[in-house]
C-alpha cells in the first residue's frame, strides 16, 4: 500500500508485492505470524501493518545458516529479510500478495519474542481482560488495527471539512477549574499551591466561549474530556469530543453547519447520501418515543389511549395517569408463549411494569385481547383505528405514571426492534432534537439543574417566564441523534452578563460562588462578547456507529475497563509518602514503598 524505498530495513512493506516485482530483490521487515517448518522447506508469514507476505527458505536454494536460523524463528520474532520475489506455486487469492513469495537469501533477527499470551489472529483465543492487559499485542491484530485506521480516517475527514469551512483548531488547557457538565471532576493537586487543586476539563466549554470573545470566530478541537461518572457500561472516564464554537450565529446557523459536517462524514466514510435531517422537539420525542434520542429507523410511535380506554370498568386503566400503546407491525400471530415472554420481560425489575395489555388485530378482521372481559370488539376496533393499527398488527399497551410508563414503553419498543430485527444496520437515520427545557428540578438537592449546562441561553421569547415559571422555559439547545444514539449536543450561549448572573442565581449559586467559579467569564462578558453558540460531538461513539459496532472501547487505542482501570499500565495506583506530602495530601491507603 505504501512503498517505503531507501530504508535499510525495507524496500517494500508486507502488503505490496505482486507479480509486478517478479525477480526483483527486495528487503522486508516485520513480525513472524506463522512458521511452517517442513524439514526441507520453511515457510514464514511475515506481517506488518500493511499485510502479510510469504517467505520461503529452501534447503537447496537458501544459504545453510539462514535456513537453520529460519527453522528456529518463533511467533512474533521481529526479522529483516532480503530475497528474490518469485511466483508461488499454490497461489492464495485471499491476500493481496498471494501470487508471490520471497525466496530469502539474507535473514536478520532484529528481536526475539516470548510466546504471546493469545493468538495474534483475526479470531483470537484471548479473553477481553487478557487482551486489555497486552493491548500492544492486541493492536497487531487486524480488527483492532483496522478500527484505529478507521478512526484516523474519520478524524481526518472532520479536520479537513472543518478547516475548509474556516474553523481554527485551537488547543485549550487541561489543568483548569471546574467546568460544570453535570459530572464530577477529576482533580489534580497543585504542588506549588498548598491545598489547591486543578480540575481536568469535563469539556472546554468556557474556553471556547472565551475564544469567541477573543474574536476567533470559528473554533474546533478534537479534544480529550474527563468526567468522573459512576461507570455505566461502555463509558470511558476520558473520552474525545469534536468540540466546536461559532460567533455571530443563531441556532439555525449551527444546525445547518453541523448537519453539513455529519452528512459529509456519512458520505465520505460510508458512501451513503442522507437527505435533510428531520427535526423533533424534545416534548414530541418524549411523548412519541418515551426518550430524547429516538431511533427513527423503524416506526412504532406511541399512541395515547386514555380517552378511549378509561371509564369502562377496567380498574387497572381507570386510575392511571397514562395509557399508551405501540403497534407492532405484522405481529398479530405472535404466539401466546411469545407474548408471555414479553410480559415477563416488562415485569423484570429493570423495566418494572406491572403488566402488559395486548390487542391482536387478527387477519380475519376480529380482535383478540387480554382485556376482552372489559372491552367490546367495537372498543378494541376504536383503539386500533386511533393507533393506526392495520389488520395483522399487534397493539401493546402499558399504563401508569406518565414518565415511568413512557420510559418502560420506550424500552419495550427497543427490545421489540431487537427481537424482530427491525433496525437496518446500513441505514443512517439522523435526527435533531430541539427545544430542550432549560432547567430540571432535582429532588435530591432540592434545586434546579441546568439541563444542558449553565451557559445555555433560554429562548428569547421565554425569558419573561424565568421568574414566574422557570420550569416551563425552553432553551436554545439541540442534540444530534443518529440511529438512537446521542452523537452531539450544544446550545446558543448566554452572552449577557446580567442574564448569566440571573441564571447562576436560579441554579442556586450564591454571588460569591458564581464569582469564584465563573468570575473570569462574567468579566469577559463585560468586554464586548459576541452572540455565539456551538456543539460537541462524542467522537468515540460517532466512530463506533460509523464503524457499525457498539463498543467504543474497540475504537480507542488504550481504553479503560468497566471499573475505570487501565489494566495494562495498572492505573490508578498509589503514591508514595514523599509524593503525597509534597502535594500536601494524606492517605489512609499509602503504598508499601
Ligand atoms: N460542552 C458541551 C458538552 O460537552 C457541548 C456544547 O454545549 O457545545 O456537552
């Protein structure tokens, strides 16, 4: 793929040679993938990043010493060979170099290797934990290597696109003060300032806003962010964002700009053209799909049935806040057993529903439901019409407190998509979610939290409501959802210091706290801050989705495990007493050193 000339180690890489180089003398370097010693002939598969080339050592044609050394080559030895490209007798159409082999004349063992703890093959025998521990060996395997090359490709496409659109790549610091994004900070003690700590950025949010005050106009950065969250599966405590900000923009400008980036990526990376992204308000998403990142590759939108289903003597429904159903297309012939399984599924503690009502819209035009005792066929028909269920469909209904029931039905919808294989992995269905609430009430701390972050601007028409009815205020905030995953989110920012001070107050910061934490930003706003806004994409997840896989870890060179540990370097670790005292720290769990 990439010819490397004039190196003492190689004239070609291991993925290049073909009949074009027949009879040429070449030098290759790489790792021994396989050594097949037939006694009088030794074949070695030589591997590097670019591919595999077969080497042949022949008792009759290869110098004796070279032949003997070849017999002793172990897996993962690093070698350099010089030899002639010859045509293979038995060709291998599976690899690019399969028409030829190299008849070796000179062999240098550059390094030996212990026997690797797992096989370095596409399908390995190594378990996850072992491969994490020896990540550098795992990286030699094609699947992981290809994922990193893929990530590089996405990275470069992002950089090129944004740079060509006038965005400037600016680095912002890592040793900073807390930037609230709703998680806990990772902190770093300061040796030179007793008792003081830096925080690692949860995002470069305040810095990118200051860059706009600084007149940079369009900023981007592919940047590490750090959030000390309780570990959920497939979350990394450090992760990468494509972080962007623009000055003199309103929401529409941002949506257009980053719809452009996303469309470009899907086209460039997957060769798929996506037309204009649909938009949905937060309230619509919650009402119709039960969550704010719906996968719209398949239908099964919610229909509320309160009016039709209450007051008919069925107590389970009568006293509930919400009765809501989904239509499973073509599923009226689901067996009793399959339906029972679904009922058991929704009753599991993780979902927590009390039960599940079903209505089968039979192909003969009749209806069969689990509540036939309470509802007539006419009632059921009215439900079906209301839900737009067709003959042959199945309606599934949950009831209860509004928020919980929607969440439960949302989970059931996704479970059905899985069971019935309703999601096409080759389809890309992006969706903008807009009009998020500005604030969220938190019962635990008994105060409002910013739904996005405290710098998010309320919709101008709602500013009046900030005092009278804060909870009803909508934000100029938006998320980009792709196939049911939130891949990006951002907002138009507050750039007026009085409004920002008011929001800090609403969020429960005292004046002093606001000044200590965000005085620098409030000061900056006194010197001509332009209107501005931005967005950040989660690069790890975006790459995984474009790569058609679920686990972001597979696209990160050196990830942490589910308990936040790097098992390869064994971090986090203890500090010794001297280090601790230099940092003015005490510990009950000091290392033995
Ligand atoms: N800083 C935000 C985040 O990390 C993104 C933004 O508002 O631009 O989610």
